[in-house]
C-alpha cells in the first residue's frame, strides 16, 4: 500500500499522523510498513 513512498516520506507521514491524532488504524498501517522496512523509529527520532 505504501510501497511507493520513500522512507523519509513514510516516517514524516507517521510522525504527522501521530501529532494530528489521526485514525488509529491509519497509524497502525504506517507502523506496519515502517516495521516491514526495518526502520527504527527511535533512531529516526534522535536524528530529527
């Protein structure tokens, strides 16, 4: 579903969705794609 997004766009979308308190199911889908790609969110947060 999100395979056409770059890692940066995916992570930015995730953080914005959490910040804006969007639908939990949408956030869960983003988290699943982030996990599938092996992206470590705690590492990304420190880089931001």
